[in-house]
């Protein structure tokens, strides 16, 4: 019979709370090393592009955490090596059988979320009972790391759940205009959405090189910024791109490809252009996409808009997640 995770957590904390800083740091180093291997293996097995990238990112970030902890260990305990600690691993121990055997992506992500949340809660509990201040601070830092992983995995999980409710997949969407309320979700969505017949033109607010690197694809990326750099488009000049966007959709259609315009952080454009001019631009691109069997993908957060403005947006753009 599978044990209650709360009982396992208490057992781990009871074993860890009296550890020295050296022992706890060693314990954390070996846990991060194990997490690197778990996520790397999942990345190899996953076929879906978004989940493969997510697991690979989790593995790489865990390696960064491991290296950071090893550097701290060297600083605090020069000339020594991490020591083995007699305690079960905090990361995947309670969920390991399910985590290892899950074939369904949604279930696998759920197991990963549970594992990260368990680790976070364990470190927080450890911080609350630790007698040594260094141990307490380290436990809180580790809890923050696990929280970051949990939140990233949850974004992909929520996105997949949204498509499960639609009984469809990103690559099955009909041409038209779609809205996502989270930039991170949008990037993972694009990984699955941008299959071979599609071609991307992105208008982003984040670092354009990092965006291009993340989506692992070709396409044109413009940076909406007032900074005078190559590839930049000042927000006030964005409406002047109507002809270029029209040409982009027509050329994609002529090559039997489907054009995709990605417009990131609509709230920023509203702050620069006003709602009416921004909406006029969005609706123009939406109609271009429909006419040319293409797509407009927009990100925006509800808090950046008045209630009536948000109602208008969601009546024109189909909300995905």
C-alpha cells in the first residue's frame, strides 16, 4: 500500500532537522543530481515537443542548482567532499513508481508537480524546525527553487488540461485568432503548434534571441521596443506594419504554408497606443489570418484591461488558457 506523502514528509524532516549545514548541503546536492537524471530520462522518452523541452529545461536547471550548491559547499568546507546522508530523497521518493511508469503526458506532469510541491513543502517544514540558522536559510532557498519548478510545470499542465477539455491538440486548431493569458504557456503552446506547414512572424516584448532559442524554430522575430537596435519596432510604428503582415500571409498562402503571427503582451501596446488603436490593429491582423487560412496568436493578461475592454477582446479572440 502506498504511503501517505505527509507521513513520508514528516519522516524526512525528522531525519534532516538535526543535520549540520554540511550534511544538509550534501543531501541537497545529491537530490539535485538525481533530479537531473530523472528529468533527462523523461526528456528522452517524451515525443511531444513542449513536454520534451520542459523536461530538458528542468534537468538543465537542476544541474545549475547542483553546481551552485557544490560551489557553496566548496566555499564553506574547502578541501572536503559532500557526504552521504541516511535519509530518503526529497524529490521523487513518494511518487517514484507512478512518475517512472506514467505514459500519459497529463498524468506525468501531475506526478512531477506533486514531486516538486512535496519537495518545497518538506524544505519549508525543515526550515521551521531547524536549529541552525545556516540550515534554515539553505532550506528556504531550496524551497524557492522547487517552487519555481512547480510553477513552470503547472503552466504546461494547465495548457494540456485546456486542450483535453477541448478534446483537441494545438496543431488541430482551425485558422483564426486565439488568446493566451500567460507568456510562458504561449511559448510552450508554440512548440506544439508550429508544425511543418506553418511559418511564424513574431512580435515580442521579451529578448528576441531568447525567444527564438526557446521555440527552436525559424521564422522572423521583431522586438517591440523603443530601444534603437536591429530588428526593433517602436510600438507607435506597429500599425504601419499592416502592409508587411498582409504580404507575409499572402506569401505563406502562395507557398501552401499557413502564416502565424504571434503578438506578445497586448497590454503593453494598449499602454502605448490606447485601446481603440490597438484593437483596430489586432482585428486587421485577425481578418488577414482568416482570409489567408492563417493564425493570430495573442498574449494578454486580464488585469491590464478594463472589464469592457477584456469582454471585447475575448469576444474577438478565442481564449485557449
